[in-house]
């Protein structure tokens, strides 16, 4: 495996865990760090970097929305904010 493949596999593994519901801050931080380091070292290109960041953001957003729902906090999807 070359550096790109290794970096992509490492990031993919973590993103898949996040997408299936592992919502730990540690995993989120590891994913963020792996993405940033791979991009900074030139192991992934700009479009890959952006795609990974967007996937991580979507996973975290789902997690936070689920937390709000569990807590019974009204959430306005249209406005993307907590309803007051």
C-alpha cells in the first residue's frame, strides 16, 4: 500500500464507524486528526479532504440531532437550529 491508500483506509475506517453510530468524541477527534495530517502531508488531495470533512460533519450533525431528540428538545430542521 502506498501512503495515499494507507491514509484513505485509515480515514474510511473511522468514518464508517461514525456513520453506523459510534459517536465518541475520541473517534471524532481521531478522524479529524487523520484527515488533517493526511492532507497536510499531501497524502490526499483537496477534493478528498473536503469529502472526508463533509462526511464527518454529517455524522456529527446526526449525532447531535439524535441527542436533542433523546433529550426532548424541539429541533427545527428547516432553520437548522433549536426551536425557542
